[in-house]
């Protein structure tokens, strides 16, 4: 019996929390398997992915910068991966086919439902900062749970307009200089940019428009409490940090690979933060 292997492919990859997460689950659930970080450049991606199933891999997570590129290597693509336009999970099936999925939108919503159980997505518009790959997952998730309108702002307006073209007229594009104003109407606020992350510039959007009772979440989880979340808390908003999205997106992948559905608990959070 081969020991099942899984892992995460990206470049760089040393910062990834996924190995700590999956290793914790493997250990506590008593599964003899391993989860390995692999720093693979774009030139070697195709060769590596074709070789992995022969080495005993049951699947891999995919992170920056390969999430779009792996779509071309898959035999089967889920509807949600097709809608988002990228994959973060590959499943190597027994029949030799590569199955691509995107569990980021699932992880995003599950994190909000766990940490803010009374959140009502239909309560009003959502304001979204950023228009990169993460924004696509968040938009797909918010539209699916019934957010009536998404106001989106990005430093490069063109990228936000592309998302509106792709996802339809429930998206309204707002100039970056006006980004602070869109918070005044928002029942849900999401930062999908890397601004505020360790080693990146701060998020400089004015936050005085935040409404008391709004739900504010930041996909950045290093630091766990970002400037946005601190200011939102002071303004009387409900806040949810970004670590839970990482934890919850891993659940369906782990279940597909290892046959057991793990749970996201406080112990898991603590293990990953260590």
C-alpha cells in the first residue's frame, strides 16, 4: 500500500501555512500520509504535475503564480473553477485524469459563517477592495449567497472593469480615489489586496465611512489583526480575520485526497499560527 502524498506547489512557497495545517490533520486523524511544500517555477510546472501521480501523489494545492496555468493541464474542471478562472486544488484520480477545482470561494464563505454566524449577505451591498485573482473567488462567492450588489475598487480601474464584464451588472466599479466613499453604503466590506500585509504598503483607503454593524473581513492574515480590522472594530463593525479562509478552503481538498473530512477548530488555528 503506497503512503498517500499531497502538497502545495508555488513559487515562493516557504511562507505557506498549508503544510502545518494538513500535517496537523493527518496526525490528529491518524492517517499515514505526507503533505510537502514544493517550490516549482513556471518552466517546470507541466513536467512536475505529470510526474506526481506516478510518485504516489493523490493531489496538490496550487498557489501563486500557477493558479491560472494549471487549468490548461486539467482533464476535468469544476464549474466553480471555470467561473473563477483558476484552480487551487488538483485531484489525481485513479483513472489517470487530473481534476481541477477551486475551493477558495467555499473557504471564504465558510470562514464568515463560522466567525459571524448572524451575517446576512442580503442585508446590503458589499464593498470590495482589489481586483486580482483572490477578488474573483470572493465575487463568485458573494454573488452565489445573494449579495444584491458589489461595489469594487482597484488601483488599476481597468482590472475592476474586466471583472464587471466577466461577472455582470451586479458589480459597480468605483474609482480608487473614491474607494472610501463606497464603504458608506456597504453591509459587507472585503479587502482582497495584499495591502496591509507584512512587508507590503499599508492600505491607505479612508475608513471613516465604515458603518456600525457592517461585517468587515481582510484576506490578509499576516498580521492577523490588520489596520483595516482594528479600525473596523473601533467603528463598531463585526470583524473576521483572513486565516479562516485558508483553513476552510483546505477542508474539501483534504477530504478528496485522504477520504476523511477534517474540522476547522480553535486547536487547528493555534497549530497553524505556531
